[in-house]
C-alpha cells in the first residue's frame, strides 16, 4: 500500500519531528535548504526518537540555483540576467554552470520548478538572459530550469562526491541524487558507499532518455514532477511519468512521487478534488510513496496535511477487497502434461489428483496396497517406503535422486507435491518446482 514520505523543514523540526515519525515511513531532509548544522541536528533528533525510520538526505545536483539571500521583485517585461561566477552588473548569481548543450531548441526557461516563465533572449557559457512574462517575488535559492538541457556529468559527479563527503557523519540511510542523467555516476557511488540506499531523481530530459539504465542501477526512483515538467513541458508530464512508473515496475524498484502533491492543503483544511484524483491515480498505479515537500516543510497547516493523508491512505487500505482463497484443484490444472512427483504417507492427496491430465505421476507412499494399485495406472509409477520422522528434506532429495532417470526422462523439470510442517491429519500443502540440473 502507498506510504508517506515527509519532508522536515522549519515548521516541522525539533519536537515536531515526533508527529512526523508517527505518520511517515521515510523522513526527508532537503539539503538545498537550511544549514548543514540545522540538518545534522534534526537528523540526529529523528534517529534518537526512532532509529529504525529511514532518513533520506536529498542532495543537490547540476541544476543551477539562484544565490540571492533575500527575495527580489521581478516585474513583467523586465530583462533579467542570471550568471555563474560573473561580474556583470545587476546579474542574479547562480550556483552552478549553465548547461553544456541542449537536446532540442528552446525559446523559454523557468524559475522555481516551472512556476515563473521567461522568454529566452541569449545564452552563453556563463550568462542567461530573458524577459519575465509575469510579475513575481523571486525567493532565495530557487532552481533554474532550461528545457532539454544537458549538464556536465563530471561536474555533477564532483558535486555529489563533495557533498556526500560533507555529510558522512550524518545519520542518514538514503541519498537522493538530483538531476541524474546516466547510470555511471550511480555505479561509482555505490562502490564508494555500499551501505547507502541511492534514490535517483528523474527530473530532466536526459534522465528520462536514459531512465532504464538509471532505474536498473538505482535502489529507488523519485519522479520530481516539478522539475520534469519544467524541463520537458507540461504536455509530456503524464506520458513520461507513466513510462517511468512502468519501467520501475519492470525492474522491481520502489517509486516516489514528488512535488505539489497537496498544494491545496498548504492554505486549506481540505484538499482540492484535483489533488484527491491525483492521489487516487498514483494509488491505482501502486506507487510506493507520496512525498510531501512544502506541505510539511514550510506550511503552517503541515499537521493537518499529514493527518489527512495518513487517514486517507488508511481508509484506502481498509477498502481493499479481501483476497479470495486459492483453490488447490485450480492450481493443479496448471500442471497439465507435466511430470508430478508426490510424497504422501496415506495417499489422501490422490483424490484431488484424479482426473488431472499429467504426463507422468511418480508416487512415494507408506501405503503398500496403494503403491500396488497405482502401478497398474497408465503413466503412473509408485514406490512403497517408510517416511522418517526427521530429516524429511534429505529423505525427499535422496529418493528423487535415486529415481531421477525415471522422473527426468525426456523432461528437464517436474513438480513436487508434499506436506510441509506436517501435523495430525495434515494434507499435501506444498508445490515445489524441480529442475533436473539440481539432481
């Protein structure tokens, strides 16, 4: 069942962490925000209160972030330049170099996970200039998204290694890698830190193109819908997300859905209908985690949001239809034209095997009369022997091995039916797949 991943921030830190722990399976710290000392202190607090809860540290990647310490007013129609290590007057400094290249031509870029749109005017190695298409307040440390961008993997790997080195003594379990573009980085980090769980964030076009190799190497995948939409366009978000989910299912990797899952609860006590439909869609896809970001990191309504989601997921769990019991005979029907080996003291299981169209049935029993009768049947072979009270596994193996030429004649595989955990009046309850090469 889908679980909750909660981001701890200024409103949910310190003593409030206990509330998060009761309703979340994973606690996340976004290392792009707050100081290292703040993060270390609160991570330690989480582990002190519940050492078994996983702590995820989400570390920055190659995507540039603005370096303004205070909010900046940006007006509609204003020409704005963002620069990396530049002395250009009035330029808003950014943390990382701009992209190396682009997979497709773009005329726009955005700030803050695609929220604020700019018309691109010029782009050089260190400077990006555009015209704002709206008036807004640029908050500190907001990300810059340039569609279809390709970042320097060597630079990104260096960022990862340096940052992980800084937090080596933090008590974290999982490391979230932002803007992963290839699997090579993941392979190298797993060698350096074999005890860590690496969660790759697929959130740009290169990451999407290389998603299968990234998914196969990662321990889990986070779909950051905000960055992904800003990088590939809103019209591609559903298609790309669904493809990533399907590929994660194929490789058996856990899936985390991130960004704006419950923005309606930031200000309101009840979620919007669209947020509920969004949640139900991902529950139907059987994703593993719904992540809460600003909803629990900065919103005053954070407790209400966490409580609502927790109760809703519990209600969904209760509404799951009861699993219908398996019928023994229906399983046996799958063994048509197969070789079946049966170990049964009294032969009670044989009533259920009658009428089944097996290629061959090999019976081992303590009933001497039954053994004689079954030797009369077409394609049936029976052996009378005494079953031991101990070492039943060795007993099974020895008799199958002794008769392997009969059992595996013209076939590589067979099915064993026997009793596991025997008790008084117990019946055969176990199917085991036998392979000739094991004997």
